[in-house]
C-alpha cells in the first residue's frame, strides 16, 4: 500500500494507464543491481532512484577522480577521492530518501557475482570491458535474470536487452562471440558527455518497462546511435544455437 507521500511523489507515474498504482508498487518492491557507477551508471541509478525502485545494489571498486566529472553526474568536485558507491549513495538518497541502497566497493566475479545476480530482479550493465560483460551475461542467464546492457564511446552508443525468461532471446555472447580485439574505454578513446546520459536514460527506461511489463522491450534488438549525425539504426539479433551460454552447446 502506497503512503500519501508516495502517492504524491509518484503521481505522474500513477496517472499513466500502463503504470497506475499496481505498476508503481512493482517498482517499489523491485531490487536492481547496477554494475558500474560511472558515465552510464550515473543516469541509470538516478532515474531508477527517482522512479522509486525499492532497492538499488551499487557495485564499483573505483574512487571519484577529477577526470570523471565531465560526464559522471552522480559525483561532484567535493567527492574526489571518495568511493564511487558512497558518492552515488549520497546523491541518490538526496534525490529520493524513500529507497534502500546497498553498496559493494569491490569487483564482483565468479561465485560472488553469481550470488548477487541471483538475488535481484534485474541487472544493469554499465561496465566498459568485455571480460566483465561476458561474466555478467553468463551469470544472468544462469540465474534467469534479465540484463539491460548499454555502451558508449566517442560519439557512438548502443543498447539492448538480454532476457533469459524469453525462450528466443539471444544473449550478449550471441552478439559478440569471443569478444573484440579492440576493447576500447573512455579513458583511452574519449566520450562526449551527453552520450552516456542518452544511453543511460534509455537503459533505465527499458528496465522500468521490463519490471512492470510495459510495451515492447529491446529483447532481440540492438539500437545503435551515431551521435555525430544523431541517427539511430536498429539491428535484429538472433539466438545462436551454438552459443555456449544460451544455446545448445556445452556451457563454458
């Protein structure tokens, strides 16, 4: 049952016939893991917190650096040297004290990654390297937890949803196979600040839709943004029957 304050805070959601009180209650009872509190994780976490996701599990082992402040909007000048998860927690609770936040200042991998993924309703991939993305993809498909994945570099961004609850959903490994030799990061290649905001906000949008069963998710579709021309392309993704994660091949 929503309190009077919650009815007022989330009133613009509740007005939407696709959401109403039932949808808002779903969000308030949801637990979402956000891996990475940088350029993508900042808008993802901010919009999910504002929207009323009941609990956010924030994971990042890094500290705030001056070079982060050009795009990582959860952090400020006075937070330089602070753990990113703690900086994010302060910003998110100031935005919405109605939510719960769990912080993990560590790298999740192996059994610890699998355990945390199995405890949440959804995972937001806001990382910047293939090793972590592949491991997160495997953990999500093993646990049956949907994964919303975004990426941004230079002027280019992309977003998709990988949902093991849907029989014909491909996974991240179906798209990228064994990875890419050019594992670019923002620190090496640069990124235009608003690009991470665009992709991160879309990740939050897809996450809220999936949790409440609204509309058509990006499952099986990859959206690619050319920020120089502000043009979007959509690619249809297909499940790879030989994929060792979601196909019929032996798991890796």
